[in-house]
């Protein structure tokens, strides 16, 4: 779609839409990079305030995934004023504002249009010190792979919309995960041991992990160590798989090496489940991985786990039960 549109590159522009970066990156001065991103989503929960929180968290995440801090944000709103009360929109915006403020950024305005389906998100601007910028690429052989949030929000959302959630813990856990800001606040030493990072969103765990690989690097992924939202594996067994997961599987299963007979189908479904406001994937030096994981867990990311290891290879995701 974008192949015919010329891209402007120069000494100051590090990343645009080609490649696999989470946001645009441009040089500000000899010490700082600017980070600019936009994201918006359709409703994933019934409560307007909670949806506002989730949508804002999802939008801000790209800045955190690049090692930066968000500074200012603009609302992006599509809303059916003919069908929904404006009080609903007010609650959405209040939820978004709460998350922007909690991230340390300022909400300074936005833009709205009339639409038949509500959509909400943010344009977010942040900055990172040059020595602290994380890119999607950069993982080294021997690095451990840390995931900070559980997988399964796509399946949980599908089940919620279908009225198929019997255990309310699944809904609560999914909502809490989606509205949790990816603020892990590392000290300088630990920050330097993160060699690459991205966040897990619409392309699923396999899709975003694939972005971290290159032609000489594999990731050996321990499928049994992947943290899951309570109940989503059982929901997957019932067939409550979102359409986005099938699209992701079609796009990325060619990069995945797995013995199908060793795992249940619902285990493999978790590789492709399209996430909303998922966690960070961090490639961390092996000698600091445990220390960094303990730090992240102390920041209330209780599901954070080491789920894989980067080894010499050809850009493959190799599924096993051991790292």
C-alpha cells in the first residue's frame, strides 16, 4: 500500500514506516531522540472508562518499548453521536486522561470526527536519551527473552463479547493486564543490558518476536513457560479464537519450527493470538536476565517470565519445552 510513497531519510530520521520499529524515531540533538507514534482501537470492554484506559495504555506502549518516556499526547476520537450519549464519550476521555497522567505525560488536545463505530486512541510524543534507545533489532546470541505480561487478551475479548466467560477472573485479569502501563523504570546498568525490545500487540507473540530476529539469529521459545491469562487456554479449546489470530498464523507460521504432535493446538494458538495492549518483549544479556526479571516483578508485573533464548540460526522461532 505504501510502496509508491517516497520516504524521506536523512541524518536525523532513523526510522519511518518501513522496517519493524514500533514508532518513528528522529534525532533532536546530540543527546536525545524524539519518538512519535499513533494508535487507536475499537471497544474491547463494555465499560467506557476502562476502555479509555486500555486504549490510552495501548497507544503509549510504543514509547516505553523504545526505552523512552512519553511527554505529550493528543486524543484521536471517532464517535457515533447519533447513537450514543455524550456522557459515554466523556467517560472514555476520562479513562484515557487517567492513563496519560499516570504515564507522566500531558494530554494537550486532540481531534474528533463523527463515525458509526466508536474508536479511541492517542498520538504520543516521547523522547529517549541516545544511549538508552531500544530498537526492535539488536538481540545478541545468548540473550534471554523476557515477556512482561500474560498472553491471551484476544481470546479473552472474543469470549467476553460472545458472553462465554464463566469465570470472572478471566475478564478481570485481562482488563488489569491491558490497562497496565509498560513502565518498568530500569536503572542505567540494567537498561544497558536490554539489547532489543518491542511490545506484543496485534501481530501476536510470534509476529512481534519474528521482528526481533535476523538472518543469523533464532529464538528458542519455551512454549510451556509463556504466561497466560487464567482460563484462556480452556476458551481456546472451545474454539473461541479471534479472526486476527488466524490471520497471524497464516502470516507467521512459516517462520515457526514445531513438532505439532508434541503440543496441544491451544498451546500453539497462544503464539498467534492478537493482543491488545500486551507486554514488552526484551532481549536481555544472560548474566543480567534474572536480576532484571526480579526488578520487573517488583514493579507489579507478577506474570513476567523468561520464555526463550536467542541463538545462532537463520531467523526461525523454534518451539520446545526447554530453553
